[in-house]
C-alpha cells in the first residue's frame, strides 16, 4: 500500500518539526547538564558534596542530639578533668581505650573537646569561608573582566595593570602582615577576635582570588565584542550596561561555571593552609586548625590527625573532580 503525495508531505513536515523542536529546545547549558547527569564521576562527587553540605548545615542539630560539644566552655560540656587523664590524653576512647558511642571519634588531647563535634563545625566553617570567598571573588572578577574586555583604551590598560599588580603580590605575605595586627587589636576579647579573623580571612581570599576569572572573562569579552549581535546593539544605541549584562553575560555562563567550580577547592585548601599556619582562624573550629592541633600527636594518636586530613582530602578531591567534569561538560569539543 503506497501513500499519496499529500500524506508523505505531511509526514515529512511532522518529522522536520519534531527535529527542529528537539534541536531548538536544548540550549548549550541544557546539553552540558545532560552530559553531567550521564557522568558517573560527576554524580558521585556531587552526591558526596551534598552529604558534606548537609552535615555542615546540620552540625548544631547533630551535636545537640548526640550531646557532643566542641567548645569546652559550654556549661553542658564535661570538664576537661572528667574526660582527660593526668598526661592530657583522653581517659575514654582512643588512643588507649576502647570505642565508645559517647564520643564516636574520640576526644581531643589537652582540651577535652569532642572530635566529631569539632570536625562537623570545622567543616561548616571551611565551607562557609570557601563559598563566601568564591561568590565575592566571582562577582569582582566578572565585573572587572567585563569592563576591561569591553572598554578600549586607558580603562582597559588600568584594569589590566591592577589585575597584574594583584597577581604579583602573594596573599601569604598579606596574611603574615595582617595576623599580628588583628591579634594585637583584639587581645583579650576572644569573640571579637574570632569574628575579625573570620572576616579578614574572607577578605584576603577575595582580594587575591578574583584575578584569574577577570583575565578569563576579559579574553572571552575581547572575542565576543566583535560579534555581529554586539556591534548591532552598539549601532542602535543600546546602553553599555545593557550590552554587558544582557548581551555578553549570558554567553559567559560556561567559563563562569567552570571557574567557580575550580575556585571552590582552591579556597578550601587555602583556608586549611592558613589556619594550619596560625594565620587564619584561631578562635573558631576549622579543618586547618584541627590539623595544626593534631600534628604533635601523630605518633600516639593517629586518628586525631587523620580525621581532618581525610576530610580535607575528600572535600578538595570531590570539588576538583566535579570541577573537571563541569569543564568537560561545557566544552563542546570534549567527548568522554
């Protein structure tokens, strides 16, 4: 049985319409997220990150339900003399006693704080610092990159010079200079000192963390500003602000997402390094400070040291692998 020409034409139109809907209905961002969903490494790392974020957010709830305390000054926390022996090591739990559900990950020597509570609150602090530094540095780098790439002449030169100037100054020296000043100004007031260190650490990470994104965005804008849709917008008199944020910004989603996903683990590692060196957070729990406190006990109390090491490793490895997967998903030339 053969179909008449009218039926064939209608069938052809339907096929073309379905194909066009499938093609036009998927934006590059949608294609990238579809590729991410099929990437087993990305799904695994995203699941791990989701679990860690939930643990960090629910740290007060978990520790309260299990009656765990990271701060020994808490009225409900046991006194150090109740959980420590005369030499400062835990009187219950590892390293010299058996496992106990009262303190599943043991007790910190000398202070008597619960390791699990300290680890959860340290994870919360590290993630907060990393996310805050990532958000603010992304905003600054994006704005400066857009302005430098789209402008011509002296403004581009000035912004490029400022970017290169910040790139030439190591943030570690900045923290070495600022840490003693902050401690001296808030001597005797531990609460104010902890808040000042927290804000200062974020400011330092932001000040020295926006330059890479700014250079990346500037290079992308230099290419995009010569495209027909940008030139057409300039010809018809569209305001510069609208061109930057309505025409150029939507075309920069991929590099922004990739740069952000790769900046997060860098800030996590930077916070841990600075806190380990005593230049970051000393008045509140953090993974780096826990690592610094556990270093003297690596021979007798290995668990105390390997807990923050494992948490930092899992956190940074998951973020790095997830960032690599996001970069590959947004790269149209990649085939995995």
